């Protein structure tokens, strides 16, 4: 019958552990028994040596060996037998210098020569050996027998029956096997316990399945377009997939290090470390808006997933701008209808010159506003943004002013970054001013160049920002607004009223502004405006080129290239 190897990891581990445990116990028992036999032989030979030395030290035996003849009833035989019976030796043979026995267990052999060579003992050396004699195999010892004057007059040979030696060895085997069996039983129980624990941890998968799962895991983790960062129970990074490395700027060698060693301090680090509670937490990393979710694992660690929401955030803000433009167009539609009715009335009343003057005043006012912006802000994208924002601001009853100090040449390195900063600041100021309802609300924009550094400043007549909140408002997730309903869209940050932790989707605009400024090596700050309100200042070093040549132009279709 063919023995089938188990497929599950736990079964294979159990079988391997049982085989190893049994093999180790058999090997250990064999290695113990081999030296045990030699040890018992040595003990028997040294026991025989001790008896032989004791016998040879008896002065009566040495005296009787010289004074008497070898007879079965002689004094030497009687003394030797007495010692043999008291010690349990197999035999005690006393011989003279010729090798003739004077004592023996078998009395008939007294007076005969010994069966083994006695010359080594008669020469004065002690002999230890396992040998076969007339009484069979025995552990024996031979020592010289000396007279009072020290002369060697014979030798004493003592034997311990090898049957007793074997009996000692066999008596030790059951105990040894009992200990080995007990150790084997403990090993088996431990192997079963480990196997059961392993089966629970591996969910009964096979080794082939583990390889396939690892391949699938690697393909999934590094193929998905979401960032995944895994932590152990000590907070050390144990996995970073490709997308997380791209979004956070973490190198692959960050594995095994703490989060604080891999990322700078800030909200992103706090969110990833789990020190900020909540789901779909917003954070900004390297100018990207990220949505983070953290899930604890059973081993005490955690897995954090990251989604790049930058494009969605930009689309949302573009949608907000489009809605604002639609509102402005709707308001202008009513305004133009009123103007057309006025012009029609003037014509029907025959006031043709007054009608012509009315049309010229409207045209010149619009042209003057657009020309004022384009003369001071040479970059087409920025000037177009200001013209569009002026219509939106005017529709909400707020004036958009261009500071007399404004002068920005058309040499912007990346106009999109300045559009993001300026658009966020204007939207933020508009929300604050509209909510504050000051008597003559206005927003003032200043853009100027200091060498290759662009300085953007937006001031408003809103409630201002308390000193204790001037750093917090640039933090991701910080906002003073609450949505009108749970599904309300994202909007720009405001700075009126008491500060609050942002609901989901808010508190990103000003954080993006600061991150963009820091990416250029600059800064973003807010101060108080004289007379009330707030002043937001953003400094962007190296945001301008070294010449006055525009870095881009608009095509006839109105698209930047």
C-alpha cells in the first residue's frame, strides 16, 4: 500500500516533526547505549582490579604462597575463596612465578598452569582486559604479588563474570527506553500542538498553494493603483507597494524602519500611524491629495491603504469654478436684460444720444477692467483667472480689486501652480467676506515679482483669523465650515467663526497652498489686515524665469500651449 504524503502544510509539518523526533530518539538511544556498554566493561575491569589489589595486599597470602604447596585445601585456596565469596567475583586465581595456580574456583585445576600468559603481571605491570578463560568470558584484572622485601613472587588474577556485566547493560536498557519513550511522547504532543496551531494560522492551505498565493499577492500589491503600507505591532514598516512608494516618496529600503524615520512629521505621518481616527481621512503629501484608511490586523499590526484623490480634487474645484461661472453668467443675463430694456426705453423715448452714451459707458467699463488686469498681469492664465473671478465675486456683491503694486511679467515657470494658489486664496476670501457681510466688502489681489520670486497676496474684509488659528488653518482636514447636508460637495476653506475639525472632503485648499509653497522652497502665512480682515501671503521662489519672455501663449481656441 502506497503511503501518501499529506498536502496541507500542517499535515506535512506534523509528519516531518514526528519523523525527526523518532529519528532523533533512536539515534540518541543508540549513541547512549554504545558508550554505556564500554562504561560497564570499564567498571567491571576496575572492580576486578580493586579485588586483585586487595588480595595481593594480604601478607598472609604472600607468606603462604612461599611456605606451602598448591593444594585444594591449602591456606592460599581458603583465603582466595573467602575473598571471592565476599566480593562476588567469578574467580580469584593466585599463581606463583611459574604461572602455577595455587587457588581456583574449580579445585581440580589447582597445581596446573594458568590458561593465559601471566608474564606481563609477573613483570610488575597491572593488566585490565576482557578475555576468555577456562570459566568463559570475563572482565579480568591481573596484579603482581610481592613478598615483604618487594620481590615479585607471583600474581593475582581476578575475573568478573561477563554475564553479570551483560545483565547490568540489559537492566539499563528498559529504563533508557522508558525515558526515550517519554521524551518521544512529549515530542509527539508538541508536534501535534504546533501542527494544530499552524493549521489555524495557514487556514489549511498546501505548500503549492502558498507559492501561488505569494505570487498572486506580489502581483496584486504591486499592480493595483492604490497605495498599501503594512506595519508590524511595533509600528515598523514591513511592506510598501509601488503605488505607496510613489505617493509618499518612500524608498523600497524603508522596510524594517519606523514611519518617523521614513516620512517627515505632519498630518500624513499622524494618519498613517493611526493617531488620527476616522475613515477616508484626507491628507496632502508632496502636493497630492490622498485618502487614507487604516485597518488593524490580528497580529497587532495594521494595513493602511491610500487613494490618490488629486485629480478628483482638481476636477471638483474646476466644477465649483464652472458653477460659479454659470451663476455669474446667469446674473449677467439678468443684468444684460435690464440694460437692454433701459437701452430700448431710451430709443423709444427718442434719446438716441443718451442711448449711445449709455452703451459706450458699459463697453468702456468692461474693457477698462479687463485691460487693467492684463496690463498688470502678463501671464494669460492668471489674468484670465482674475477676469473670471471678478465676475463671480461681483455676482455675490463683493468687489475684486487689483492692488496698485501688482506687476507680474509673463515669465511664469508653471502657471498652473500659481493658478491653484491664487484660485484657492480668492475662493477662501470670498467665502469669508460673503459670510461676514461687511458694509463695503472687497477682496484685493496683489501679484508681484521680486527677481525670480513670485509674491501673491490676497486680503479681504472678512472676520480675520485669530492668532491661535493661523497655523492650524493650513493643516489638512482643518476647516471652519460644515456642509449643508451629508452629501454636499467639497468647497474651499473659510476662515470665519470658531474653528472645527473638517468634515470629510474639506480642509484641503489651504493645505495645498502651503504644500505648493514649500515645494518651491517658499512659505504661506496669514496675518491681520488693518481695519479688519485677513491677509494671506504666499512666496514662491524660482517661480519666474530670468527673462521677460512668456513661457506659454494662448491659441485662438483659448487653450494654453
